[in-house]
């Protein structure tokens, strides 16, 4: 694993002129950020040694390096999900590569179903904590103590410092922000009404099929994490609406300008 990470990091470092400080993982329909990047290099996942390949419609498969509001960034334009059949180690491999390249901060974004009754479709939710309902963990197996501890602390999975900064940016630019707890599930089914109800009772505000493995890997490696959900459909108790991938993409697109602005303005303050 370590050898592969080093090989991939070296491959990338030899192809870029910038030194990325922040990594950004773009989820469903949030590709809008891409147009603001002053691109240094863009590489297809399939051309990167040891990298997995993304299979979801609406998710591109390129790694971009460049500057965003003058901050050197590495952007994953398309991410890997557990439901695609990737193992947890495979789908978090890019996080290990980021760490290998010296990146210490990561911004994750995703689409999620809202269960908090105060949420509306296309709201943006800052993830303040998560519940891992995936019944798996990317850190299973022998531990490499040179990378991180066997039993990593998760008392502050999502950086309080960055959340504070983001709330200020939201206020300044008039971007309404929700805060809540994200439940990570395997998918690929959306939830039944009974499942939405159970997850809400368990304490979650939104549910989605990503982010939790990446956050676990990043925290293990000592990276600071900030994550945003776009609420794309609602699973409210006794009023669950039908959900479809098209609807998710449509709602995510609607929230995109706000989300892009938030991340763009937040970056130089990190
Ligand atoms: N459930 C799980 N994942 C999701 C949902 C949902 O309702 N919406 C977008 N991703």
C-alpha cells in the first residue's frame, strides 16, 4: 500500500508545477467549481497508476491541479463510491495519495437526502459530525504505524475551526447554511420510509452514500476535514418523496452557485 501511494504521488508530482495545499473532492453535480480553477494539469484517472476508475453518471473522472482564488489545489472531479464495488481501501486511496503529497486539508462535498424537517431541497448543510452505517471501515487490516494510529481519535472528525470560518463566509455573502449530522450508508438503493425514519431517530439530519470513508482516512492521516452536503431530496417522517438520480442531479445543480461561492471564498482563509 505504502509503495503504491508513493509511486502514485511521485507520478503526479512529476507532472505538476504547483504544490497543492488543499484537496477538494467534488460530489454529484457540484462540478461548477471546475470552471473557476486556473488549471495547471488535468489527468484522467485511468492514466494514473494505481488509481481506481469512476463509473457513476454525472461524475467525471479527472484529477485537476491548479489554483482556485489563488490557492494551489488538487481537485478530484469525480469520486469513488462503495456501491460501485470498490473496496474501502481502494476508494480512499486518493486520500492517502493527497497525504503523501503533503496536503493537510481536504474539502469533501456530496448529495444527501434530508431528514431534518427544517430542511428544504437544495439547502446546503455543513457536516458537523457523521454516523458510519456502512458496516465497514477503510482502516481494517494491519496498521502501518508510520501513517497513523491503530485506534484513531474521531472526537472532531470535521474541523470546528473551518466550520466557524465557513459560517462567517456564509453570513458575509448571504449564503444560507444548515448544520447537521450525516449518516453514511452503502447505497445504491435510496432509503425506505422506515429507514429514513430510523436514521432520523438515531440522530442524523441527512443520509448519503459517500464521504464517511474519506473522512475516516483523512482524520487517520491527521488531515483537517471540511464537508458539505447538498440536500437533494427529502425523507421526512411520514412524507417521504420518491427519489431518483435525475432529481438528485437537478437539485444539486440548483445549489451549485451558492456552494461554489462558499468554497471559493473560504479557500484563501484556510
Ligand atoms: N439517500 C441516500 N443517498 C442520497 C440520497 C438519499 O436520499 N440523496 C442523495 N444521495
